[in-house]
C-alpha cells in the first residue's frame, strides 16, 4: 500500500473514531443516568412531594416549580424575541446599526448563565428587595433565551420570499399591517421552534435561578411575587449532588435527573419536525 | 393628515433595543457596582493571589489561573475529537447518516450542566482518583482542576463539533471536486484545500467553545475542589492538575455571592468577578464573530 | 466510429437517482478517439456534465447517484475494484466552468497536485511549472509574479491556471466542461489556442454550448439530448458531417435552434 493510500485510510479511521467517541460518550451519559435512576421512577415519585430531605417522597413540587419558571420564561421571551426579529428585519435600516444590534444579540447568547444569576442577585434580590422570587427567575431565564428564539424567528423571516412581500406592499398594505398579516403568520413556525429550543435550555439551567428563585425545600406554589420562591428540578439535583451520598437519596437524585432529561429532550424533540422542515426548505431553495 | 401611533413599530423597536441593550446594560451595571473594589485594588484584583473577603483582600489571580487551566484542558481534549467528528460528518460519512450523527451530537449539547455535574461527582471523581493512584501521582482526592477540565471537555465537545461542521460545510463542493479531480486522495483534498478554506470558521468555533468553557459554572463547581488561592510556583508545573483549585465560576457558584450581600465591598468584589467573566467571554464572542465575517467575505469574493 | 482507437469509452452507461426515481443518462455508448478533440454538445440539463464526471469517476463523490454500465479507459473498466480512482483522475484531468483556485501562490497552485503526488524532484519543478503554464497560454503573463497569490488573477487567468494545474501531471485526457462559458473573449480565445496546442499529444473532450466553438475546435462531435427525461447519446460523427448533414431529428432540432447567433 502506498504512503498516500495509507494516509487516506488513516484519515478516514481517525475521523470515524472521533465520531464514535462522541456518540459513545452520549450513549454512556444517557445510559448511566437511566441505569442509576430508573428504579426511582414511579407514579408516586412524580406526584408526591419531597420528604426526609430527598430520601423519600417524590419531586412533584420541583416539577411544578420548573413548569412555572419555564412558562414565565416563555411569556417573557416570546414578545421580546418577536419584536426583535421584526425590528431587525423591518424597521432597523440595513447597515452598521443593524449589524451591531445583531452582534449584540449574539453576544447576549454567549453570556454565561452565572452572570445572569449574579445580576439577578444584585438587582432583583437585593436592590429591588424581591428576595427569592419565581418572577425574577422567570425573567432572567426568559432574557437568557431571547437570542435562541430570535435567531430561529429571523431565519424564518428572512426565508419569506421577496415576491410575497412585494405582492403585499403592492396591495397597499402598510408596514405594520405587513408585519401582522404576512410576516408574523408566515414566520411563526420559527418562533415556535425557537421557543421550544430555548425552553429546553431554560428548563435545565441552575445558575440563573439558584440565587434568585429556587430553594431546596419548603415551597409549593408561590402566592405572591416578593419572597415567593419555588422548587426546581435542576436546583434539587445540584443541592443533593453536593452532599456525600445517602444511598437512599442517590437513586432518587438520578430519578430526578431522568425526569429533567426527559423534559429537556421532549422540548428539544418538539422543535425537531419544524427544524427538519426548515432544513429541507432551505436545502431545496 | 393625523399621525397615528404605529404600535407595531414602537413595540418592535423597543424590544429590539431591549434585546440589543441587555448585554451592555449588564456590563454597565456590573461595572458601576464593582467600581469601588476595582479602584481600590487596581491591577492587583487580577494579579494578586489573595482572596480573603474577611480581610477585605480581593486578588483573583488563583481563580484566573484555575479558569485558564480548566478551560485549556477542556479545549485541548475537545478540539481534536470535535473537529474529527465534524470531519466525519462532513467529509467521510455517507449522506444518509449525516443527519443522524448531527442529531446525536446535538442531543449531547442539550444535556443540562447539572446532570454532567452529577455524573462528575459520582463517576468521574472516582475514576480520576483511581487513575491518580494507578499513576502514583500524589492527589488528595478526585476533585481537581484536571477532573473539571475533563468534564468540561465532554460538555463543549458538541459545540466544537457542530460549529466545525458548519465551517466545513460552508466550503463549496466545487472546491472538493477540483482537488479530487486532480487525483488527490480525500485526505489530501481535505488537508490541502478544505481545511485551509474552513480555517477561519474552525477558529471561530474554537473561540466560541472556549467561551462556553469559561462560563460553565455548575459542573465545574461540583468537581473542581474549590480550594482557595492555589497558585503554583512555576507556570508549567503539572502539580495543580492533581490538586484542588478554584475558577471564577466555581467561586461565583458557591455560597460567597449570598454571603457577600451583607457587605457592600464584598458584593462589589463578587460583581467584579462577574464583570471579568463577562468581559472575557464577550471578547471571545466578538473575535469569533469577526472571523465568521471574514469567512463570509472570502466566500463572497469567489466567482 | 473513427478509425482511431478509443482512449475512453462508455458502454450502456446509465446514471440514475434512486431516491427520486430519476434517470440522468440512459444507455450512452460514447467513444473518445485518442489524440483528437471530441466535442460534446446538447441542450442544458441533458446530462453532459454528468457524462464528464463518469469518465473520471468524479461521479463517485455524489453517493446519491447510481452508475451502471461500463466506462473504459484504454480498454479497462474503470470501476473495476483493482482500479485506483485517484490514479485514474491523474490520468484523466478535468476543468470546470468556474475556475477554483487553491490557497497560496500561483506557483503553489500549479504544482499543487504534483507536489502531493511526489511526482517531481525539486530540480524538475521549475521546468514542469513553465511547461504547464506555457501550454495553458499563461506563462508570459505571470512569469514575473509566480509567488503572488492565485486569487489576484482575473477569472480568465484563473481558468488558464486551472488548466495548467491539470497539465502538470501530464494527463492523457483532459475533460473540459464548458471552460469558456464564464470568460471574456480574450480569455476564451487563449483557451481555444490551448486546446489546439494540446491536440495530438493529449486527448481533449470539450463540452460546450457555443456551437461555433465546437466547429472551430472539434474533430469529432457527439450530441447528447434529453429523451423521455433522460440524456441519451443521439448522434456522433465527424465534426463537419454532424454540423452539415445531421441525420437524427433531435440533433437537427438542437442545431436549428443553436445556429441562431450566440450573443
């Protein structure tokens, strides 16, 4: 075999090995979580509340808390992201300003989640005096995922054929009517996709909520806004992961991890059909 | 003609400014809030190796060192495997498999950091300490900078792979056709033509992955050991790898931010760390963006 | 059929897209006489480029396509397992409509393949470089700036560079897929001179939709037209014969349309 052939084979082998490693890691991670936590999953686990510092009972209110945070995040992120998408495409003139704003949007995406948590601690918790509040957590999570939602929305917006826009303008539609009657409906699948993806991330985040919204035990459903914390699945795992393991707790922590993974996966998969469709349409274009 | 208030325009511009201004607002807020400490400590905030809030000493050098080491290890491990995976998906893999591979890699990206942290605590920690024993390295436990680096490598691997794949895919197929048409093997075409063409995009991918690594808190917090003010005597000594350490994020992810609320100076110092983290990550993000722009420009010039 | 031997030929070549049930080429029996210029004409989308890519197995790079039938180089089936496709492509070079320049200087571009193949010793490089650039009609224009980046050349010069790059490894056949379509008159003329210069020692297969170009350069012409959705070799003959007295209705129709002045 010549040297060139050998190098070619080596390249193929190395690339394949890398991909197998990555996939192997994924399967290993999922496998370990499922193996360790499977025994904890039961109807009782999902519907009961926590007892004995996690050694007994279930994770009902942790799930409820996560649901509240996620719903708030969605309510915050959607209008902001939609507005940003429309603003960048329709109202902000092309050029330096638009490029800068887009760059800032991408920058927001890169901000570490702990920074959100810190700002939340200093601003919401202390300066505004909210103490731990589900609203702070939801606001921070919502802001955090705005870029994800906005980028997916922008992709769909920019894919709207120019002919469609020209036809609408030709019919005499004003800009704002163009937005509400044509752009928003046509690109709405981008908003949905982006939101599902963003929420998938928000559901699993610990850092933004650990100072501002989540506690380990003692909360059920919040009553007000000030001093109204919630429980949350990721924070629950985080706290328990730090103590040396009581074996009774161990299985339940893994079980919580399975539930969290399930939620994250479901949200991410929910975005999949739309994403595949966008991918197909882009490919054919 | 009366001018009606264009609600749609108002709403979208307002929110666009909100989204765009958010980063700046955070940076300014952190800057203003941490100014007392930054002014007081001056450069020793970065270079001083003494973080002792009770004594009102705020030198973050050890944390900067820890952050650099942990992120460096993560990239060192994740880059080859990630770019290799991207090469597989883009250049080697049969097209029908490509989507499946990409989806699986993305799945890895979606796993929350706390789950990685849990795996690190329960499994990686013991694996590492066994390894240290096997190699007869003197390590007190499995909670070390190296452990955090390895865990972080797994976490940024999907980022490297996905973004590198994007960079490789942006090289048009006509380039590969031209190279293969000359009789070059696939490896030669990739090495001689595709990789150079994709280089800015690959670099951008690594910078963004580095940004992710720098900002990761939860998983690193759980396995890094959280030992204060550990700075090695020599820059190149390997001893810190098997020793517990501290990073910017592991400090911020602990109890100290909450404790700091009681003392304005302490709060300022903690927020200063946050500002530092934000500044570095933003710089990397800008760099990556500039590289991507350069790549797009190069594409546009091609006939 | 010409009297000469066919250096390249296809027998019943059929290319399909199984996933979409489409056929791109059907039952093509194409012969390329050695040492001559063979023109390939036909309407766009008929499958001429696909045929080219089959001749040097570049079609392999598109796994979605299924190739059946035979492609013979010097009488040997090129898809036989013992054949190294990379070696085949060294011997059957190809030039595309849009020139692709590799990163680096003009010199690096021209010697790109030669260096990877290790075909030339250090001392031989300069001579090979000059020879290839002269054959491609580019040497005079670049001889003083061989170290400058190839991207600084004009499109026409880049195309000649691409030809020189292919010529360095001394291929026996050069496939040209519409090499002048993207170029101005001066560059097109230079490339046509190159084709005539190479004729004899090298076999050229030239796909073109400029019929006057085919008349000027080709010794032998084949016409590929779509028939029931797939490209078929309708007619092939000596150049003068095909243009003056075509026998098949599809050829007549194509030439009839094609004899309108090309702007």
